[in-house]
């Protein structure tokens, strides 16, 4: 459970912003999205290689 201490007279918007930041740091949403569908290890590996090739291509274009 996330607890955010609110000082008296503190703006609700600021407290909500703190809550959202803490909630995002826990990684709950990211984990939930990953669990929604299963990706085979071979497909995951293929995707990482594809990303690495793309990044390398961009770096070569800069030079």
C-alpha cells in the first residue's frame, strides 16, 4: 500500500502528483501489461536483436 503524507494546506493536485510518481516507481502497471500476453523467449530475443540493429544503424548514420 502506498502512503503519501499530506501537510496541512497542501494542494490536492500536488499530493496526487506525488502519488502517481510513487505508483509508477513500483512498476505495477508495467508488470500488469507484461502479464497480459505471453511472449515466447525466441520472439523476445528476436525483438532485442532487432532493436540493437536499429540503434546501431542510427549511430552509424550520425557518423
